[in-house]
C-alpha cells in the first residue's frame, strides 16, 4: 500500500515507540499521585512539558496535555471565552477551520456568543481587510488555523497576530497541521493560545496539547477538574506524553531539511498530475502552503469514488479532513471558497510525509491514470 494520507495521521517513529515502551515499563504511577511512583511519573510529564514548550518558545506552565488536537482546540477556545466574558461575547473565526472548532463555535453560539466568519481569498488565505471590519469593542477572541488541513494553505499568523494585539483581542490558532513542519513561535506570532497533536508528527495517537499564555485569563470548562491544573479531566497518559515530546523534538530538529525534501516531492507530484490527460484543478496556493498537502478536484468524478478505487489499487488518499469522514456535507474549505456542491464533491487530498519517495509518486500517478481512464471510458461507453 502506498500511503499518501499523512495529514490524517502519521506512523509512529522508532524513537517515539521506544520512548513509549520504556516509560510504560518503568513509570507505572499516576502523575497526580503523591507517592514516589506518582512523583516519578510527574517528573516525566514535566520534562515532556518543558521540551515541547521550548520548541514553541512558550512557558511550560501554560502547556496542558490533552487527549487529542481536537480536544485541545475545543477546551482552549471555551476556556478563553469563559474567562473573558466581561469584555464581550463576540468571536471571530473562519468557516474553513477543523470540524472540532466549527462545532465548538456552534455550541458557543447556542450559549449566546456572537460568531463572525472571515472571508477567504480564492487560495484559502484570510481576507485581512474583512477581518479588520469584523472586529468590534465586544470582540474577545480570534481563532484562525495556521495551515489548512485540506489544501495546505498557510495563513500569515504574524500579521494576524499584530491585528489582534492592536485591538486587544485574544488570538488562538490551530497549529495541528503546522507544528514540526514550519516554525511555530508563540512570541513571534503573538499567539495567546494554540493546539498541537502527537499523531501528526510521528508520535502516538490519543495525545495532544493546548497552550494558553500564563498572562491570559481562562476558566475551566468543567469546574472541579484537578488534572492539568484544572484544564481537563482524566489521568495524563505518561507514556504517550513522553513519546509525544520525543517525536516533537525529532521532527523540529529535522524540520528544515525535511521541508525542502517534501517541497521537492510535492513539486514532482504536481508535475505528474498535470501530465495526466484529464481536467484536474489544483486547490489552494501551491507555493504558500505546507509541502505535505495537495488538494485537487478531478472534474466530473466524485472524490469518494476516486478514493475507494485508489484504495482498491493499493493507494491510500483521502477526501479531506479525517475527522469529517462519514458525513454527507461538502468540504468546509471548498464551501468557503464558493465551490459548487458538485465541485466540492470532486475534492480529494494527497498528503506526503517523511517516508514518501518519487518512486511512490510515479506509481501513484499510474494508479490515478488507470482509475480515471477506466471511469471515463465507462461513462462514455
């Protein structure tokens, strides 16, 4: 099987697996317990917290471990708005956020918060003029993803951070797709909060982290929670946290070299796709995007059919964000870019990672060509 779905999840690295196994064997205690076994586990958790915080140029006491990037997003956003309701009830985001954020916004709207969506340009970048128009004296939070999970477009967080700071608005960003692939510095980007995930960076599934600046007010979504300073309930998964930190350190260490390599692979992938004798549209800004994500539409062919046929021939791709699989709604990103219902249904995503080779790209192009040829020959028959 050729795997081109790294944006959905990545295989664990050998180093992360080794760290997980070692900690699982040697540190069985609950990190919240006050006995020696618990204290030893807490030291492991705190070491991981310090490691990841340093990679973000963040303060360790503001980093909270969660069960996923989705949970980190949801809890951080709710904690921030609950802690700053005295200023106002207005939140600004985009309609192209990950589903976890869009659903959190829907929940907050039912609770009386006013939600505004920023317009996006055709390449998926935020319309900064529209953003400025939306901000009012009641605006308390701005939540904008760093890298789009479906088309890979990168937002200019530094400029957005400057706007947020100028208007005294808190700034949260979903950095799940970007951490470890491009620089993420909370001070430089003027981020008050962000979210990251272990399984997107060759770490384990079931662990993520939220960062909230210690200078920012927040309130727990579940009062009475004691884990992670009241940020979330549930025992911290010490082995997963250790493996997460190991994976994070490794991917940041190799980031620049891997960025160049993946960018070259993506360029080659685009060239091979353009060679196919079919009407194919590439989505997003190919240059200003994550090197690992390529979104496209094959005109006249539904993405889900392409995905299933590719799978039958040994190629794993997706139709968008993995957390939205199984829904009948069109791609949130395609909807924001004003694609028609039919165009949105044509969308597929190919995402590459550290194990992707040009040889695999060649084979992937052959499989796509075979699948598309068979489909359109059948349609014309």
